[in-house]
C-alpha cells in the first residue's frame, strides 16, 4: 500500500479529472487540501471546444482539426482515421517520436504543477509508460491499487475500455474487471471512466454514449463504497446519482472549469 498523509482531526481532499493541459489551474487545485486526487487524462491532444489547442492542431493546423472533430462527432471514425493517415503521410519524421515529444512537454509542465501529496491514476488518453519519469516524490501513481487517506481507503483503477477512438490507454473488459477485483472493498472507488449507467455515460454536447464499465457498476453494487468518483464524460446528462448505498460523482471536466471537486470528513 502506498504512503499516506498524516492524519488530522479532519481531512479535506480535492479531486480533479480530465485536466487536458490545464497546468495553470492544476497548480492551484490542491490549495487548502490535505491531498489532491487526479483521475487522469492529463494530455491535451485536441480541444473539442477550441480546435486551435492541442497536439493535433499544432502539427496539422486548425482547419484539419475542425474536420477531424466534425468526423468524430458524426461517428464517421473510418473517415477520421483516413484523414489522420493522410496527414501523417506528409510529415517528415517518425510519428511516434513526434507525438511522444509533444506529450513529454505537456507532462513536464503538468507533473510539476501537482502539489504534495497527489494520488493519481491514468485516463484513456494518457501514456502510462512515461508517468514514472515525471512523477516526483510527492506524487503516488496507482492503478488497481489502494491507499489510505485520512482514515479512508481509496481504490484506484485507471484507463478506459476499447472504443473506435483508439485512444492510447484503452484496455479489454477482462483486464479492466481484474483491476476492479484487485482493489476489493474500499471507502472511495476512484476511476477514470464511469460505471455503465446511461445517465452517467451520455455526453449531452457530443450527443453520444461514452463507454462506461459494467464490471465497475457490479462492484459498486456488491461492495457498496461510500463514493464512486470518476470523470471522462465532459458534459454528462447526470453529474451525480446514487447507486444503492453509493454516491456516484462525476468530478467534472477540470480543463474547462479549473475547479476541483471537494470532499471533507
């Protein structure tokens, strides 16, 4: 089990998810808290609200970013991949190295913004192999693991399930379910993606159902944690609802709000 902060008479934890390059607000996200919890998606590949921001428009320009968003929003994923392949074919240099270089620049800034202590897990657009290079001694990275914060046990499961978007850290349903099973009973269940509940996985702006986890939903019903915290869906139909004894909370699209979700006990 990872190290924990000292126990106070009361504990305040700030929780963020879907940071997507917002290092400025991330540097203030832990102010007044005993710990910061981050549920992933640090990288900004393409900002669907502002197509001029992110790795993709930096490489290929805003017009191509506009087109990619249009195709993905229309769920024309094959055409979106064809567009990407065509654009990359005209680029000098190795695709993987160019992307990794851009990701490294973002990670250097974002991990430097984490306060001490921070407990973090991966999102579906993150690149886990790079995290250990950038996580300082005050940042604990957890995936399929538990940690105690202020007397409560937090369990962390990172990544997302496979989709036509083919983001970097998508895994199979069985592998994801095994990580859920590994953490067992906890007080606070922290994941990047939501449980598979229609109101929690539907994005009202993108007008589509994102992938949630049935195994996560089953674990919530079976183990009854106090809270299930997650992100991933930027504009959900419901940000908060109860599943049995558990309060399920989408902690918010931090890239746009700049505000952490707060829990105290």
